[in-house]
C-alpha cells in the first residue's frame, strides 16, 4: 500500500513539474488572426470585396512591432479602393485585439483562392522576428452569374426561421380572443 502511495505521489510531482514547464515555456504572446471577406455586387460588372482581419493576442505577454501583410491580391484581378493591404502597430498587449480592413474592386470574373495574411511581431526575450498566419478565406466566386433574388424572399426566410413561433403566438392570441369576447347568446340575452 505504501509503494502505491509513493508511485502516486511521484507521478503527481512529475505531472506538476511538466505542467509548470509548459506554463513557463508559453509565457509570451500567442497571436491568433481571423480573416473575413464579403462580396457586394454594385452593378452587373462591378463587385467589391471587403476584407477584415482581426488580430488577437491570447498569450500572457505583449507583442511588439506588430505588422500585418496581406499582399496576395493579384493586381490584374483586383484594384484597391479603400485602405491598405498592410499595416503596422507599435504593440499588442496580452488579451487585446486589433482590427484592420480594406476594400478591393474586382476587374474580371474569376474564382479566387486567397492565402492567409502574415503577421510578424517581436518578443523582448527573443531576437528573431516571430511570424503568425491568419485563417484563410473561402474561395471567392467573383462576378459570378447569380440568379436574381426573389422580391419577397425575405418573407420565406422569416417564416422558415420563426414560423413555429408565429404559429404558437397566433394560437394563444386566438384562444385569448375567444375567451375574452362575449358570445352571441350572452349578447342576445342582455338585449331582452
């Protein structure tokens, strides 16, 4: 029994040591970035792409000299309309976030596969520049032939989403109306 307790104690101490080494090794910034794209059709031959990149520091230390590069937008397909594809910040504190956005205009019809944005930053304890990548975007079907939207498509979407709730509320309102309204026989008795 004493041997089993010693083994348990030894395993617990080793697990705590491994856990503390892991915590000590992760004592720095941990950059997570999310890249989003939204298409907006202005005319039949003009489409704008809004790009938004959110950068989060999920680590326990500040990241310095944070730079964002998203230069994988081909100039023969896209034209920058608003903003820049790169940006720099002095620092990103632990638990904080940054956001950057820009707009592009499509020049020709294509399916575009975007690469992740690159984020570089410095850690005071390391001389080398650190690098992180954003999430990639889904393929963009630019200037694609889309069927025209129905005029009352929003009604069908609303009914699909809230139809059961509307039915229940209608039944309750009808029930309350029937209970609260006087019946015809009661109205006839009062007239006599």
